[in-house]
C-alpha cells in the first residue's frame, strides 16, 4: 500500500497529460459546428480549424503558390527531360497519326466543315490571282520585250532584218505590245488567271498531309526538333501568363474552403497521424515526469 502511494502521482500525471493532449488534438476539429444553449455560445465551439477554415484555406493557397507551385518550379518541371519528351512524343505521334492518309482539303473539311473549306479555297484562289496581277503590274513589259526582240530578229533574220526593222520600229512595236498586254491583264487578267490558279490549288489540296510534309522536307525527326524548339519557347515565354491564369492560390483556397470539416480532419490526420499521436503520448510522458517530480517535494 505504501508503494502504491508512490506510484499514484506519476500514474495520475500520466493519465491527465495523456487525456489533456488527446482532448486538445480533438478540439482542433471538434465540435464541427457552434453549440449554443439558448442564446449563449459554448466556448471553444466550433473547433479551431472549422472556426478558421476560411483563413486556413487562404493561407494554404498562398503557401502552395508562393512556396510549392511557384512559376520557377512549374517551369523547371515542364522543361525537365522526362516531361518534355513525353509531351512532345505524344503530340508528334498524334499529329502524324491524324494526318496519315488524309488530304489537305479533307483535313480542312474535318476542321471547319465543307462549306467553309470551299469558301476558303475560293478566297485563296482570288487572293493569289490578285497578287499575281499586282506583281505583273510591277513588270516593265516594254523594256523586257525590247531586250528580247532585237536579238531574236538578228538570230532568225540576220542582216535582212536591219534593212526593214530599226531600233525606232522595235521600240514602237514593243511599246504597243506592252500596252496591249497591260490592257489585257486589266480587262481579263482575273478571269484568265483564276482557273489556272484554282487547278494548281486543287492539285496541292489533293496531296495527303503526310506526303505534303515529306515533300516539304519535314520528317518526323525534324518535326520533333521543331516541336521541341516551339515547346521550349512557349514554356519560357508564357509560363507567367499560364500560372497567372490558373491562379493556383485561388484553386487551393476554394477547394479547402468548400471541403467538409470531417473530410478536412481526415486529410490532416492522415498526413500528420504520427505527429499527432506523438503529441498525445508526449502529454502522458510529461504528466508522468511531473507526477514523479512531485514526490521529491
């Protein structure tokens, strides 16, 4: 009995410390709601975390964006060899699989629809014809003809041409021919050019996309290199805008704020289970030590 009296204070201290810390941990989350008796709120209800859930969610959002998912961290991860090769490989494979066997016109139809693709082809035909005519108006046909006619006559008629055709005559003839060419272009140039341009466009549009890529010298290997440069430039130049648009802090804040308190408790306890258990056990240990020390005084 005398020995039990020495053991009682440490055991009571251990029990009190254990229960106190256990209650303290529980009171972080519980009760989940405010408890009132008539108009009076019972102190410490709700628990600390439910009471401060909005402030906690805002703090977690700022912490995640400011220290975890920073612009530098996201950029570094996106530019890491494994992520970069995975993204580029998927895009390249998807592109070459999608274009295989499809004509350029067929791809345009699948993207925009047949009527829009036809309108685009007509617009392209007209635009190219107009550009050709515009460039033709920059040509000095008179000078070009004059430069070619004299040698042509000398080659084919020899000295006989000099008896009947002099430089003045050649100048008059070539000037008249140049004026006639320009007049014809102004009157009928569009009508004459458009069928020719349309035929060329149809021939190009009938090519399969993979054949078109090969003809332009773009193999899958070169496409990967091009895609790699585009990917690097896009990530380096646009990451700030992407992170700002994503607003990671707001996403985390809203997610935590909308969580059920019970779910939030399960989340925190699952992450900090060992630490919380350590706090409870530490309370028991401190109570045990203090109870033992009380025997010395």
